[in-house]
C-alpha cells in the first residue's frame, strides 16, 4: 500500500472487555504497521474503556451515552437526550479529526460516532465478535463498508456482500505463551511444580462463578491447587472480606488482571464464561477450559458458543444453575488428569484464529488507501 500521509483512524466500542479489547488489539496492530498513524478512541463516559484505552497508550474521548435497558428504568427516559447530545459531539469529533476510516467494535458507545462518520461519508468497518449480532452493529450494518465477523452464517443479521470472516482480535501478548510459564509463576509467586487454576468471569466478573469458588475454596486449598482469581470490581471487596481467615498462601485474588498473558501462561486449567472474546482467547491460549455460560444474555448465545467447543471435544461445560454443586469438583477432576488436559488443549488450540487481527487490519488498509 502506498502511504502518502499519516493515517487517521477513529475506533469505538466499549462497555465490556468483549468490545474494548478487540478494539485495542486492532489499534495496536495498525500502529505497529504504521507507527505514525493517529488513532483516536471514542467511548462512553464512566465505562471501563476510559481507563483501559489510555493504559494501552491511546487517547480516548468519552460520550455521554448509555445502553437501552430491557426493563423500565429512569435511564431509558434520558436515552433520547443522551443520544442526541452524543451525536452532536460525535459530529464535531469527526469534523475536527477527519479520519480515513472509523472502526466500530460494538456496544452503545460506537453508535453515535459511526452514525456521525457515515454523514461525512467516512468508510466504516464493523467488527462483530458474537454469533448473535449486537443491536448497535445491526443498526449500523447498512451504512458500513465492511463487516468483519468471527462466525459463519452471519447473513441473517448483515448484508452478505459486506461480510468477511476474520475471527476475533485478541491481545497480541497471548499469541505465544509457551516461553512465559516460568516468568508467570514467578510473577504470581507460585512454585513450578504446582497445578494452577485461573478463574475469570469476564472483565466485569461473574456472580455465580464467584459464589461457586467461594463456597468450595477450601477444597481447592486442601488439594494444593494454586488459584489466580479475577472477581470483577463490584465483587472484589466482599470476597476479600469473606476469605480473609483462610489459608491464602496459594490464592491470588484480583478485581481485574492487567497482565492476562501471564495469567494464561501460569494456568493449567481455566474456568471462564463463554463470551465470544473469552472463547477466542482460550482457543489461542490453548488452555483446557471449563465453561460456565451466562444465562443472562440474548438468545442464550454463550451456551451456543460453549457447545461449539464441547461438540468438538475441546472444552467442558457446566451450566450456570449447576455451578454451585459441580464446578469445583469438575475442576479438581480435570486439573489432575494430565491426559484429559492434553487432549482438550490440543482440540481447543486447533480452533484458534491467530491471524484475525492482521486480517482485519488488511481490510482497514483496503479502505484507507482509497479515502
């Protein structure tokens, strides 16, 4: 691609790690290819992207926007006002920054900026992580130039001629974990001969997974399992208080794990929700996983994500309603069964798409060279 000037991209998506981290992965890959590229993020005020994006080295502007609640809420009465105010601000951002392309990774934060960019006829790329398309992405789809997806058969949500199956972008630092295990164990102050369990309930935490670990934590401690546990910010203080009197020499508890590559590298087994990004990361990391799909998602799509792996013999699933009774017992059964761990690891690794981020960057390049 011939480069005539520094490229300018706006990237928007937020609310959860499932939207934020793919956005950061795309930005990092584009910047590694074009170090002088100007990349501006647009997110929602008060949401996690306002902290995570600057930590990754990018500038972000927050909009006064929130999602539409699926129940009667005062927030819904403010929604039209917030949308209008955010749209006006988004237009000003686009007019001032003059991007060559705008990339939306989903979540309500991306709606106003994508709409504003389309008014200025800026090329749009939508990146949809799930097998069930999000509301914002579906609304933006007809204005988009390209739509990058992780699953086949997405024509039921988007115009087929715009679709490109790329997979989901993941953090580059989890692409090669093999050489990081010793450093990771040292980071968590664990001996090398122990078995390590990573517990993650998504970037915001998962109440049922936390409760299931909490009531059976003594079993894990007694079995000598080393535990790295991301609780989510809203559960952290309560859990720390409840486990204060336990033997925590092999238990590390965090509200949010910033060095997730080390957490994956240290782990022998992972307990996780089965959102699209979590699945993509587990496939790249190649870790034996016990998936606990959230029942509080549209069309039960996390269960469908999990079953896609279970049917290939690549993961174990424990239903949310069964987690309190079964989760820790299934974990102990798996973590000391090396043959089963090796089999799951090989199967899940084969389902990864390690080139997803680069393939999306190639689609961006095709647009900016013409703009």
